[in-house]
């Protein structure tokens, strides 16, 4: 079953449980973590949505339509899930150290997409980094890289 078929099944499902147990689970898990980061300040602004779309297109070599469908699946997954663990477990299990650090860098990109890092966004990224076994040095290096790309003083 393709990730698109899985996303359609998810949206049509009645059990309230997001099935994350196929090859495309990683894509849904990563997208869901990015959505969580965008929602941490209680606003999901267009800049954050566009940042997530761009990140998904680059990370998973998707078209904009595919990324949009994945983003929709991720938003549903986040609404139906009460914890980060199921998403972070997939990332921790399926990616190596450098790839997990890249996911943390993607989280920083979403957090800074609206130009402001809230304390809640910072705390969430710290928590996710710990759950996917990215140490503080790698987490902060990822943050510095993003801030540098955005021209923000460190």
C-alpha cells in the first residue's frame, strides 16, 4: 500500500488510531513531529506550513502534491495522538545518528519559520532530541546552522 493510499485510509478510518507500521511510517512520523513543532506556539502560520512543505519535498524527494497529502496525514496523526513517543520511536529506530540530527535541524527550521522561537518550541525540540537520541551538542549545532542560514545572530 502506498503512503498516499495509507493516508486516504487514515482519513477515512473510524478507529481513531493512525496506522504507523509500514515503510512509509517514517515519513508520517517526521511530518507529525514537524507539525508538533509548528503547533507549539498555538498558531500554525503559513510560513510554518510552507517550511514543512519545503522540508518534506527535500527530505523525501516529493512533489508539492505528495508533500501536501503527507502534511494532511501528519496533521490528522497529531490530532489523534496524545504523545510524541510513537513518532519519535520510529525516527529513533529507522535513522542513524546523523539522520536523526538532520530531523532535529528540520524541527529548528519549522520553529524559526515565523521568525520567533517560543520557549515551548525550544522545550519541545529539546524533548524530541532526547527521545531520538540526539545529544545536546548536536542539537545546538543544528540550531546554530539554522540560525546562520536565516541570518539570525547567535
